[in-house]
C-alpha cells in the first residue's frame, strides 16, 4: 500500500467516525431504554427513520435546521406511542411479549413507510453539503462535520439532562432501584414514558442525521440501522451510555475502513465479526454497566 492509498484509507476512517455519531445516538437510545426497563425496543431505529420521514412534511415551509428539530419532535411523539402500544399495557414479566410487540411495530413502521412512499428514496436536506474543510492532506465534508457536531450536542444535552434535572434523577433512580424509587414517590410509569420520549428525541435526531449525511431517506435504512444500533449497544456494554458513544464511533470507523478495503458488499461482515470478537473476549462490552437492581 503506497502513501496515496494510506491517505485514502485514513480519509475513509475519518468519514466513518464522523458518521458514527449517528450509530452512537441510536445505540444510546437502545441503551437508555434497556437501562431503565431492562427491555429491548427493536422498533427504535425504525421509529427514528419514521420521524425523519415525517419531518419532510415541513421541508418546504421552514429552514433546514427546523426540519431537524421537527424530526426530533416527531421522534419523541413516536417514542411515546411505541411505549403506549408495546410496553405500557403488556406484562413486563414476560420478556417475549414486549420483544415480539416491538418486532411487530418495526415491521408495521417499515411497511407503512414503504406504502406511503411507494418504496422510493426521498431526498433529505443537508446543511453544508457543498462545503469541505481541508486540514493538511485530509478533507472534512461539511455535512459530516455538521452531523458530528449535532450528534455531540445531543449527547452533551442528554448527559446534562440525566445529571442535573429532577427527571434525570428519577430516570437514574428507576434504572437502579425501581421499587425504592416508587417508595420515594416517583412514578415508575411516568419515568418509563419519559425515557421513551427522550430516547425518541435522540432517535429522531439520529434519523435526520442519517438522512442529511447520506442525502436520501429509504425504507431500506430501517433494518441496517437497527442492527448497527444493537451492535453498538452490545459492544459499548448494555446500559452504558459512554460505552454506546465510543462504540458508535468505532463501528462507524470500522465500517468505512472495510468498505474501502473490501467494498460496500462486504463491510457489514466485518462489523459482525467485530461484534463476535467482543462477545467472545469481552462479553460485557467496553464499559459494562454495574449490576444491582431490585
């Protein structure tokens, strides 16, 4: 491999890490819900893409930044609806019941998007799409830089929410000791619903970020984003938000690395191989969340 190839390889990894913030946000959403309820919401990524599709309703009426804000808002609404339909009135002591209900919701959202759009990709607006920033031998795409900055802003906002607000205190309390939290006057159901809304806000943002970085939205994006989000959740450590952030960047970098080396048709194979390596040698993930829940 000569110097030019090495520079191209490094450029691909940089682009992958920047896009990896999208995977990180999806992973955080999975992690947040699992940390509070110890349940997996398999419809999460599909709802995130659905929120991005809903934001296209206002794409011609408002500036592009407000389109992303509307996507986040729709993500929160869809998150609340998913909680209401798939979790609120289903016995939580039966893990298969909630799991299968979210699978059904995933398929329903995917089919609804496919029918409403006739399965055709839809153009999605991007900020700074025509801008490139040159640093030495490397170019940073303006749209990817914006996606990275937006993802980092969402992550910082989430961490501040969890650490400095009463809602964050209730969320952490219910995640650690739900019975004790209820005895202290905290509503577990309200906290669970709020968690889904917060995760939905992040998911809607991630869906908009994916659309902005790729340039289009497609119903075919739901399943790959679901898989990548689950991979990020496992590699980062179930219940660990910092782990999901780091794992998202790693998965994004590895994906683009092997896309450059082996082509787009084989890149996902190596992402799955990375997951296999972690399951064998570090099954708890990068930052295994502490146990202990009554």
